[in-house]
C-alpha cells in the first residue's frame, strides 16, 4: 500500500518538475523575444554629420509636429529663390537628415543649385527629433505627412513636391503614397518590398537567435512597441501611384535588402515606374557613394521631368 502511494507521488513530482521546466523555458523564450523586440525598435540616435553651411547654403532650423501624434520633428529648410518647387529628403533607419556620414547634404546642395527648395528632416527617434522608437515605416508615415503639412503651411502646393528617400525612408514614403495624394513624385533608393519577408531573413542574423524566435519577437514589436511588420509592405500599395511617378534605385550587391525587393516593387507599381536602376555591385544605399555624379544627375533629371519649373 505504502509503496503504491509513494509511486503515485513520485510520478506526480516528475510531472510537476516537467511542467515547471516547460513553464520556465516558455518564460525564458518569451522574455528573450521581448528583449529583442525592445532592442530592435529602439533607434541608434546618430548625431548630425554635416551641415548646409559646409556648402555655403542659406538654411533655417525648423520644427513641426508629426500628423496624428504630434511628435516634434526637427529639420532644415533650404530656400531656392523664386522657386515654387520643393523636395523632401527622407533618410533611413538609424540615420539622420545628413545621412550616416553627411552624404545627404550634397543632395540638398545639388537640389538648391537646380532650383528646388529643400526640406530635410529627422524621423522620430532619430537625429534631433522627439520620440524614442521607430517602427520601420508604420508610425513614420505620420512624420512624412507632418512634413507635407508643414510645407503646405509655408505655401507650397502638393503638386510641386517631390521625395528623395532612402531605405526605411523610401519604404515609408511609398506606404504614405497610398494615404496621401501629395506623395506622387518619389525617388525610392533601397526600399524593401515586404517588411515581414525581410525580417524573416534578417532577424535571425541581427539577433543571433534561431528563426523560431521570430513569431514572438514580431508579436511583441507589434503589440508593445507599435511596429506591425505585416502592414509595412510597399508592394501592396504602389499600384495606385500615378503613371511615371516612381524612380527605383537599388544596388545589385545589397546584402541587407536583397535586389528582388526592387524588382517586386517595380512589378507591383507597373506604369507608375519611371525607371528601375539596378546598379552593379555596391552595398545597401551606397549607389550615391559608388557613382555620385551619375546618381545625382539621374535623380535630378527625373525630378525635372516631374516638377518642371513654372513658366513665367
């Protein structure tokens, strides 16, 4: 009798130990996923790497709120005398209005020389703007809409606005085009086509964790930190852009966002595509460094075609 009772208790204890171990493993699994989700949605606030003053340009320090949540955004406005055209320079993840090493400031100088006003601004959580998180295009659409609203308040018509956007910024602008007719002339350099596809490949690399951690990481990123990878998919929305309004640029050697993302955006956009420039070699968002003169001239030619100077 006593032996039978002892055996029952031993079996129950083993089951409890197994259940406790499983619960501990599950908590550890979810805890690691939450930690990674918090880490990958927290931007690196890179300091500004240059200034328009380096090129002897006039500029204003400006601030304006994002649309909807009123996060204060910082930027520069560079005037071009007598021009009603304006181009917004939109940076990528963990960068700023200057680019990582100042490479976006020469873009602004080239635009002003060509007769474009320029607005270069920092996304939320980047540069000198407010906010502590980024969402890889979900919430950043509000920043783009805030920049458009700011320019409208200054008297610039949406029909005279263009966008020169990079990486996460390019994806964000393409997503915003689905919600705002003001976004209609876009240079999209190194955009992803579907964020969930990209993260399925890149999260294990950046986190060092096996792929089975992806589902809870993406869950916590969406529910806790507001970054919904399932909705940040430019290829789903670009078909609605106007004809000949999109210039896609991508480096063939891009290891962060593979080249097939550019082809998928182009296929989805159809007649909206003005040009698809696949640059041989190079790295992610580095065509401008590999061929600076050719790069800027091709971009400016596209903008000139779409935003011709007003006739006297």
